[in-house]
C-alpha cells in the first residue's frame, strides 16, 4: 500500500490539504461504518459530479467503486478537471498494472498540495467503497471547493458565506450549514432565482413543499445551467441530516456556474466606479474652463474702460465718471472677486480629486491657468488704481480751471467796464477850441488819467496770466478766453498809444495856459489812487477762493484781518481828500467864487468817494461771513478725516490680525480636521459679520471724495489699502477652508486616520522653524529623515530631488503644508490603476483583447456604457469583428493627460 505521510485521520476516509476543509465534527473513529443514507447520497452525488467532467472526454462511470479500480478513468478525470497531462498509464490488466495507474493518480493529487491519509492504491483497486468515496471527496475539495474564497475565508467557510450572502434577501431561507439548511429546497431555488430570476418564480414556492422545491431546483439546474442531478429529493427530505459532502459538492457546482457572472459583476462595478470618477472630473474641468473664460472675458472688457483716459470738459461730467467708477467698485467688481476666489477653490478641489483617483493633474487651456487669471486680475487692479488717481487728478484740474475761468471773467468784466469810452475820450480834439484854463484843466485831467491807466496795468497783467494758466491746464473753452484776452491786450495797447498821442498834443499847447487851481489838481491826484485802492479792495473782498484745509482758510482770515487793520488809515486818507474838497468850497465861499460844473481834473466826485467807501465797509462783514462759512466747511472736512482715520486705524490692524490668525489654523495640530473646519467657519462668519464696518468706511470715504478731501494725515490707511486687505482676507479664509476640506477629502478617500494626520501636522510644525506655514528644502529633508526616509547614503540626493519635484513642482524653494500632506498621503495610501481597469474590461470581454458594443451595453449601466462607446477607439487587429473597440488604450487614457 502506497501512502503519503499523514497529518489528520478521518473515520470514513481521512485526508488534509494545505487548507483546513473540514471542521472537527467531520472526524470520527476509523472503524465506524459510513451512515448508509449518507453513503447513498455520496454515491449518487459523487458519480454525477464525476460524469459532469468525464463526459467532456466522451465517457462516464456507472459504479463509482468499480469503474475507478483500473485507474484509467481516474487518471482521465484528473486530466479533465486540472487541464494537465498525467504520466502515460499502464495498459496491462494485471493487478499491479491497476495499482500503478491508481498510484499515478494519487501522486498527482499529492503534487497539488493534498496529503492523503490511509488512502492507498490497493484499497481503490480492491473496490473499497469508503476509500473510493474518500478519494473522490478529496478531489472535489481540491479542484472544486478549495479555491472558493469570500472575504479572505476559504473552502467550506467561503462557500457557506457566498450562499448566505446570495440568499439573504429571500424569505424562509436561513443558510447556516450544508445539511438541514437545504432540506426544504428553498435555498437552492433562491440561489437560482438570485442569478437567473427568469428561470424560477420564487413567489409561488411554499416551504411546506420540500419535494417540489428540490425537484424544481434539480430540473432547472440540469436543463438551463448544465448542472447534472446529483441528489435525490426523497433521500434529502427523509434523512434527518443530509450528507454534508454531497450537499457541498452539489452547491459548489452552482458557485462555479455563476462564478463568471460574479466576476463580470465585480469587474463592471470597478469600471463604473472609475468611469464615474472620470465623468465627474471632466464635468469639473468643463466648469472651470467656462468660469475662467467668463472671468477673463470680463477682465478683457473692463480694462479698456479703465484705460480710457479721455477727460471730460466739465466738472459735472467728470464727477459722473467718478460715480460710475464707484458703482463699478461697489456693485460690479465684488461678485467677480467671489468668482475668482471660487475658481481657485474649484481648481484646488479638482486637483485633489484627480490626485486621490490616481489621475494626472488638470492642465487648463492655454491662458486659463490660475496664475494667468491672477496675473490678469493683478493687471486689472493696477489699471483700476491708475484710473481712480487719474479721475481725482482731473477733478482737481477742472476745479482749478473753473475757478480760474470765473476769476478771469470777473477781472475782465471789471477791466472792460473801466475802459468803456476811454478810447473815444482820448481821441477827442477838445483842446483845439479850449481856453487857457480849459487847456490846463485838460492837461491835469490827462495826467490823472495816466495815473489811473498805470494803476490798471496790474489788472491787465493778471488777466493775461490767468489766460496763460488756463491754456497750460488745457481749458476746454480756451479759444473764447484767448479771444477775450487778446481783445483786452489789443485795446490796452491802443489806450497806451492814444494816451501818449494826447499827452504830446496837450504839451504842445501847455505854454498857452496859466496856472490852474491847485486844489482841484490835488483832489484829483489823491482821489484817483484812493479810488483805485477802493476798487482793488472791493475786488479782493469779492474775490473767490478755493482751499482744502483749515490752515489755508486760516491764512485767508489772517490776510483779511490785516486788511481790516488798514481801514483806519484809509479812512484818514478819505477824510483828507474830502477836506480838500471842503477847502475848495470854503475858498469859493470866502472869495465869492461861483463854482460851476465838476472838477475839471477828474471825473470822481466827493459823492463817488463816499459811495464807494460805504460799499467797501459793507463788503467787509460779508467777507467775514464767507470766510467763517468756509471755516465751518473745513472743520466738517476735518471731522470726516478724523472719523475715517479712526475707523481705518481699527479696521486695518483687525484685517492683519485675522490674516495672521488664519495662517496658523491650517498647521495647528489641536483637534480634528472637523474641529478646524468648525473654527474656520466661525472665523468666516465673524469676517462676514464685520462687513458692515467696511461698508461704513466706504460711506465715509465717499463723503470725503464728495467734499473734495484728497488727503488725511490722521491715518496711513487709504480706502484702497482696506479694500485690498479685505479682499485678501476673504480669499484667504475661503482658501484655508478649502485646504481643510481637501484634507478631509484626502483622509476619507485614502483611509488616512486622524492620528496619522495629526502626526503629519506635528512633524511639519516641528520643522516649520520660521512659523510661516512653509519649510525650506533643508528643513524638509530633516523632516523626512526624522520620519524614517533614508536620504543620507549615496542615493539619498537623487531620491530627495525626486521628492522635491513632487512637493515643489514650480521650484518655489519652499514646501507648503498642503503639499506635504499630499505627499504623505500618496506615500501611505493605494489607488486604483490602469492595469486594474484593463483586467476588469478583460473579464467583461471574456479574455479577448477587444470588447464589443453589445458586451459593453450588456455588462454596464447605460450611461457608463455609452460613455465608453463614445471614447473607445477602434480595435486594430485581424481577429476582431467589425466595430470591435480597444479597451486597453482607453484604460491607459483614463490615467493619462486630460483632453481639456
């Protein structure tokens, strides 16, 4: 008797394999007899099982213990079920020939890792039923049951777990073993219905009809599933405990019959999962492209508007431009700021999802990178800042122009009023027919006129200077100003010429005239300058002014006070002039001279002097009131400056403080990611609630601009500083929340525990020596070494350089916390691969190198099937039918560069 060294001994027949197929209850004393009912069931089942394989070789057995005695059909059975060739059998019919053939079969079984116990060739050749059944059971275990594995169980446990899962949804079925759980036939019917619901109407089955249920299962399995009838319904029902080995053998046939469907289902599920990831990623890519295009287009349309520096001609039109710009800042730009921030968040989320699904990084279309959008945005803000500065400069220029134009008109009107009739007066020939006294009177009168003319020289020069400044400042109606100025200058030159000619005429006849009344002459000489002084005083008292600070208006008040201090002295001069007139009247009265007509040397009368003096005195308090009103306005502006400065000095540091607090949250190892997210959401809500302070500051800023307040010594923060800081704060909190969301996404997708993430954060914080949320390469190398990376030996530099390309692809010279987390996640987690997807498609394609449209639509849900069909290329190969598709290149493309 030939036998291999034993390990475990069975009662009816004993054996073991590399797996533990049987439980302890299967072992009994070797001398006990096999239960007759069980022996009957095993004979029928094992015979049917053997024939299901032998018929593939065109033969079968009738009597299991007789037909295997010569070893020939036994060797044939092993060749069929293993697919391997056994040694050539002996052809003789002697006993030793039969023993040799059986030993070849037993040796082959042993070579497959099975250790036979007390089963020898002699017992098989002698027709020992118990040993023959034991040998067949050994073959069934090894070739039909051993490889069944569900959730890392094997053999009997794996088969039992498979049955439990498949029958779990069915009423009246509770599979706990391979004997009494199968007596009513419902478990077998449930297995068939689960995989082929078209073969059995399970709802019509009754638990009280076990014979009918069993026969239904046997007949359907034999007719439609090619599983021969291996059991007898009556034997099973009438046996208290059906034979476990027979039931296992029969049930294993169902497992193998449905194994292909199971494998295809698993493969289809894997493919659907991978395709769903790709479809979602492609949708995110398309959304990114659309949002990026729209934002860039808005920037492209907006920049030319901001670059248009064509100035308007009036203050009102320029103020409307400023109001349009304010609407842009308040209404149109804020939504775009949110879009830009959301675009960056979507980009980061997409990259995280691609990385987690083992896909390459998303490369947007040319010109639509996040950096491109950031550069375009930066250019927009630069143009925006320049546009606002230009608007304010133009408004100041137009304000100055309006002031100068009004001043020019006022002075021109005064001058033109004075010159009216002067040319006609200078052109008179009255001296030709005048008497001596009249000639002398005319001469004195002319001298007084020359004095008056010289006094008006300053005004003409001021008018010309104002006109020149208006031209230099590009006044829109400069042509009108120039024409009027030129007329004044031409007239002034003509007056000078006429004055000179008249003097020359009067001097020629001066010798003909006698002494003229010196008192009239003195009156005329003193009255003219005083009158000019009063004209100048009235002009100054009515002069418009423009100031931007309390200091400037105070300077005007001081000048006005100084002017008022000169009034007593002026009043003395007025009294002196009026005294001359009184002296004339006194002399005339004293000597009885009748004064007829006006002073021959001047057109000014004492009444003119008195009236103009009263006018000067009335203008003084009016000027006082105007200056005080301006003081009040400047004090109001100063309050606005202080109010704006007080708020800005609070808001500016608050924004900076929040920026610093947020920058530390992402590297704080206290608490879980969810707690960090909660804290960040609280920060975000606090920031949103703070928006009212920004709006109030914007309101004060607008009031300042409307009041033409362009500087503020009470703060270093401008509205532009606050706007930029506020936008950066909103962007930073949104980005930080997104980073934590991505860490949660990474942790959950990769199975990274909170403890691992805390360890990563602790390591990062320890080597973040500058406490700025970044490590330089030396600190990063030290961090990796502390975590067990071998970067010291000769290949360490190469390995570290490889790692740096992963964590710092843009060669910035620093490693951020997010890049560090992504790297450690990739190091500690696994993802699906292109090879796995190819293997799944190969299963659906029945091991072919191509797959058909019909197979895709049969095995995959409609959406996923059409997705594959639309993207797979035609298979290039001579053995493929028309329309065959290349799933290998498609699987590779799933993990290659995106088309977007």
